[in-house]
C-alpha cells in the first residue's frame, strides 16, 4: 500500500479516488491535485512510482492545504474557542445538542444519543 502524508491509500483504486482517503481531501481537491501533478487519472495507486508519490506529497504541502493532523487540530481549536467564549454554538457543542437550529423535542437522536428515560420510581 502506498503511503501519502502518513496515510495508507488503497492499492486497487484509481489515484483520484484513493486520494480521498486522506482526511481533508475531497472529490474536487483530489481532481485538482491529480491534474496539477500531471499524473494520468486512470492510474491505480499501486502503479505509482516513488517520484510520482513525492510529486503528490510536495504539491499538497506547497499549496498549504490543511490535511490530516493539522486540519483536525484546527477544527478542535475552533470548537474550543466557541466553547470558551460561551456563544450559542459553543454551548450547543458542550451539551451535545444539534448546533445548526434543528428541532430537539423529537428526533436529534444521532446527536443526543440513546433515549434515557427519566421518570418516577415505584415504592416497594
């Protein structure tokens, strides 16, 4: 398996699709990187030479794309900042509720987690 930016990318996939396994690279950015590095888009990941892998890595780093650890740190820092200034989005993140205005009286189970019944205990 070829390694790009510390991530193993799948062997049998075309390079345009294999690049998407890197966190922060989606369909559009993957297509742009393949075109800019002048690699045939039909090339499979295991067919790439060492020089082509180095070209891809250099292209991603020189264009200052946020990928993998840097992107994760950036997102975490943004959430921490929202929580520290006590804005409504930060409070919703802290409480584990939907952030973007969705209803919560019903639904929102993905964000809130499994139901926890709160009720009256029966006397024995």
